[in-house]
C-alpha cells in the first residue's frame, strides 16, 4: 500500500487511515449508535492486516472508549510499525454533550490519559481537535509544544482550523498537519486550506471522505429514516429531505464509473479525495471487517485524468 509523507515530519502514512469516531459507542451527543466492541477491534485489526499503517482516534469519541479499543488493538497486533494519531481539547460532559477546553493543565492531563488508554509511550501525531475556545488556542499549543519537546508526542497538528488560526500557531511552532472534512459533497477545503497547507509544507489527513456514509452506496432514504436515535446522523439535515434525495442522486451518477472500473462507489469517493496531491491520507471509518474490506482498495487506486474529468462534469457538488 502506498504511503505519503506527512508534511515536513518524518512520518509516512498510508493513503488510508483507520478512523475510530464511530466505534466510541452511543453514550454521547455525537455517537453513531450502538457498537459491538469486539467487531470494532476485529475491523481495525483487519485493516492493519491489509497494510494500513495508522489509526486516528480521540478521547472525546465515547469519552475514552475509542482510545481504549485502539489500545486493545495495539496489544493484539503483531506489527510494530503502527502509527497512532489522537487529539485533545474536547470533553464529554455528564449529559453526553461536548465542550471545548484548551488550558495547559487540561491538555497535559488529556495527553497523559491518552497515553495510558492507548498503552503507548509516545503519540505519533497529537492534534488540537477544535479551536475552541478560540482564546485558548495559543495556551493549548504552547503545552503541545512542551509535550513534543518532552518526547510525549512526535508531531503536533490541528483539526477543523481555518487559515487565520493556523497562522497564529505557526508563529509559535510549525503545524505538522491539518485534519479537515473533505469529500465530494464538502469541497470548501479546496478554496484556502489545501493551498495554504501545501505552501507551508503541512500534511493533510482529511476526515469524512465518505460524507458520514452518504457516499458509500449503501445509504438509502429508508435507512436514513431508520437511524438509531443515538446515532447523531439522525439529527443531521443531510440525512433528511430534501438533502438526502440530492445526495443519493450523486451516488447514482457515480455508480456507472464505479461498476465500469470494478470498484465500489465508496472506493471511488475515497480515491477522488486522494487525487489531490496535497492530501496525505483519507481517514476511513471502520466498525467491522466488512467495512474496511469494502474500502481499502482505494488506497492504491489512482484515478485517470479522464475519470476525474467525467466526475467533474456531473455538476452535483452543490447538492
């Protein structure tokens, strides 16, 4: 499986990373409904067996549950080259809602807790999950710099930041990477974020390349309407009328290309994100073995210029 260098770091990521947002369970506001922990562990292990070399997680995913499961995976895998990326700045409150916190003491504590849950001595990529509260991002970044100098983390990056916010942190220490949402239905990153990161030698690990499942080819109006109440997508307007109909029309248009190339729509959507050389890797969620077996082939699929042009002519990205 091909790899790409993460910005100006020494980390080489496979072009697909294993995403663990969904395996955090349903007991928080942004959960994905009930999750079988053993299926999640088996799914991540299957991804590693297929050659994927990095896992993305965060303590907020199920209030530590996702990191605990990743820790189980790391104990079970025979590979010693697996890279782990996690985050700080988000806390789950007793009612399941989420708040932002970035003071130095909290960042230090979050890092120590993540190291313990993951069972590692060093986090390969440590990311500021959200720039909230905005007036604390410099304080939080200063502590992340300290953690890197102390050897607790190897590289430090950000997620969900805009250019102005990254510039504030760049003045203190180079930002290794950005993690933005990027897929066929969300192309805003192309306007400023991708060019800025390329110009500043920052890696980009995009999340939601499948638009939370809308671009998998498996989503239907009936399935969207039947989403579990503990699945945050049940409250996402993109999964309800009139948006769901438009999004599924996008998938219908992609089916012909996918079938012609003997790939799934999901693989096509992921490969489409990877056509941009600024993208280091696309984070693909995995809840079980079948999911990763249906997406991993995108890692080595390079779309032809003709295929890219055909997709661009569809004029459906405002859907």
